[in-house]
C-alpha cells in the first residue's frame, strides 16, 4: 500500500464546527477559549480511542496562533496519537479554518497535548503505537525527545534566571506612560457544574483553559485599553484534577510588557465549599497578547511597573521566558537552505538546540525514500535526495553490544582512532551528561588547500522504549570562544550521527547518517562512485575499533 493511500490512522478523530456569533469575541472572531475547548475535546477523544478508557489532560505544549477565525467560517480540527508511553500519550492536533463561500483554507495552529489514561481499579498499561506512514514514523520518533524536553522545562527557566543576565528594551518604551501591574490584576471564581466535566466528574481541561483565557484577556485589556489578540500560550501542565462541585479561583496579572507584546500570567486554584482555606493549585499558564491596528500590525504598548517582591520576580521570569521563546523560534525556523547553518549556542537555548539536534536526526532516519546505492561485504550505502540536500546512510551489523557501541562512539575524542577525516578533536565544554561541544579539525576536502575545522554539538540519547535505538546526533554550533581563523576553513555539519539497534545478544545494527550541506554537495555528487569504497573503508575501520575496544567499558555499562 502506498504511503497514506487508503489508510487512516486508527486513533484519528476529526471535528468540524461552524463559528456562530455566540462563539465570538467583540471583534467578531472566534474566541480562543472556545477554540481551546474544541481542541481539548477532539484530542481527548483520540486519546480515549487508543486507550480504551477515560483520559484526562495532563499538559499542553506551546501553541502559536497564526490566523484568526471569523464568524460564519468553519473550524476543522484533526487529532491523532503520536506515541504512547506507559500510561500517558502524546496527541498531535492540527487546526485549520475554512471559508465556505470562497473555498479558501488557512492553517490556524498546531498543538501537542499529553493525556493520561485513568481507570479506577486497575493500573493502565497502554499498548504501543505502530507507525505506518513516513509522517507517523517521524512524529513517533521525535515524541520521545519532546517528552524529555517537557520534563526539564521548569529547570530551564530556573537555570536561565540564575546564570544569565536578562536584557530588556526599556530604552525604546514610552516611560512617561507607566501602568502599575496591580491595575491589571483580575480575580474570578467559577463553579464546576456537570456540563463542565466528563463522565467521571473531572473538569474538562479545555474548559479550564477557556476560563483562563477569559481572565487573561481582561488583564491584558486593562493594560492596553484596547482589544488584545492572543498570539501564543506557553507550555503548561495540570498539577491535579478538579471535580464537579469545585470552586475554581482564577487569578491573572500582566507580568511584563515588551515593545509589541505582553505576557499575562494566570493561576488556577480549586477548593470545596466546606474547605475554602485549603486551596489546591490546579494550573498556571503564561499567555502572550498583542494589540493590532487596522492593518493587523502590532502597536506599541505602555511600560508596566511591577510591584516590589513577587511582582519583580514575575517581571524577570517573563523576560527569561521571552528569551527562551525567541531562541526556540529561531532554532526551529532556521531554514536548511540558508547559510550559516550553525546556530549560536548559549545556556538559554541549550535545551532546544539539543532537542533540535536529536529530532533532526530522528526525522532523517524515519524517511522512507532511501535508495540502496551499493553493498560491499554486508556494508550497505543508501542515498536520499531531498530538496537541495543529498543524504547518506551507512549500515552494518557488528558483534558488539549496542550499549558498548554507543559508549565507544559517544566520545568524539576517540574518533581519530578510526576516522581519517577527523585529524584532531578537542572537548570544548561538557554541557551536561548527554551533551558536549567539540572543536574538530579535518584535512582539506575537494581540492581546497586549507584544512577544515568544525564546532560540533554532540547529543546522545538512550532508548526510551524497547525497540528504540541509542542515538548520537551531531550538528554545528557557533561559540564566541572559537571563531573562524585564517588557518582553517570553517565547515558546517547540518545533521549527522549514529543510531544503534540491538539485534540480539552481542549483536548490533550500526547506522551512520550524514546530510551533505550545500558547500560540499557538488563534490559529493560528482564522486559518489569513489566515495562508496571510501565510506566502506572508514566504516570497516569503525567496526574494527568497536571490536578491539568492546571489553574496556564494563563499569560504564552499569549506568545504561
């Protein structure tokens, strides 16, 4: 069966809604709160279709709204489970709008939600997802990396506040018009009724998000005295459930106002009627608003004056989140056909650079259209032409345990022992247990007289589930301490690395991937025949290196 032809994901759920006046705000556009309710309902139905039991919303990743939806238009929402873990699963959601008169369609947003399956009596163990199409394989592979990023998100904010000086654009603001943050404070209470809850009596996550959007909009409007537009919702998670009969107290305040945008923080607490003093923290979220003029261009915003103490803390944390958001947006939107391919590295973006590094390799691995170009003594060379890039994939089976191969090849300082293209390797910085930055020198390539050097981020990952590979991902970064020098010609690695699959006891399939950058593409495409034997020689040297050193790592293997 062709990719996608006649096939529909068994977890896929679709919802279409006609936008009526009761769904819109004062601008005649669909309320984001109403949209969040529809998104959550669709995603929950997809999760329950896979789990076969009730599910609750655990978290929602960042949502960026690209297009508003007007009254009379149709909202089309599609949700499917990307990957299941033990009792939780990631659900991918796509939202589009449709004008039935002009037949035009627009992408509105994409979202990723985490749902947890819940049974009253027995513990849930979810069945695994079996991806079939290339898109499903990519999403399934990258879902584990996204899960890892969610778990460290709060620590990322704390580290940034502790270690980095956050710069603000105070000089470009109208300091004569300062609005006290306390003026924007909003508090509202909602009573959870049966229509707000599922069949188990737990409040719908989408309903809570809709109430949060309402109070956040009021806070934003108090700052700008205009009609604000919600552009983004930061990643957040639900800390606990609420049930029918709960009173939910929603509090919102503008944490910081930048040149053209503002961040509103929202907190939700729950209590029962008999225990008002014992409030439970249900959720916190951060929403970014802008004010658009008649041409849909963002207007300048007044400067916020934070209250001493907690207000100043929220003010600084909003600046930190903004820096992370902009770094993340730059990393994700960096087009592969644009130079430079290297992305500046600093502590504020290390989590997202590492995520981008590993996910890029996983997506390259998941592609279906690899073509076998040559095979010599069970060493296979595959090629893949995609847009302006030519990628290579070498594959062999070695008599070494997967964990041993992973550890041996994780340290790039040992690569010159088997790869003649690595002349020297210096460890510049051990970022954390899984990430390190190296300075690599290599001989001249393709007729150039100067040798090359690279600054490479190496990110390694252990398997998340049975069947997952060990991963070592490599990509170029820039460091202020290692600028380009006249002695070397600076090279760039867009996406390369190793994957190791355990095939049996002391038997591992080793695969190496490399996406050729535009600078070397012409050299590569004119020398494929000669490179086949060169790749073979290098890869066999790698195999011999693994065999010679497989008994050197017994203590390290205990940690894998």
